[in-house]
C-alpha cells in the first residue's frame, strides 16, 4: 500500500509542528508559497522531521520547498520510492 501525503495532512502538520493554521484549500492554490502562510524555515523543518520520524526515511528534498505543491511532490516521491 502506497502512502500519500495530502493537503489536509500537510495543513494538520503545519498546525501541530509550526503553529500555523492554513486551510487545505489554500495549500492547493496555484502559486501559493509557504511565505504567504507565515511558515518559516524552522516550521518547515519541524514538519519534515515529523515525516522522517513517521516514515523512517530522509526527506531532505522537501526542506527547500517554497510552495506546498513542491513540498507535497517531494514528500510523495520519497514515500513512493520507499514502498
């Protein structure tokens, strides 16, 4: 079974780990960046760290993502390669 991170999952993680509330619909908005939502690099690292702990694999490619679309693509590619 392939696991996939969704915008809803990411919104939950951003709330829990970065303290930022973002709607999943906003995360899906084309061109939206983490800066638009007030997510800084430390908040993003906290989310990446949580995902690495959950899935037991490195997701460093996601650390430099500027948008939620980039982030989801990097994480899901990593998860797919690990299945």
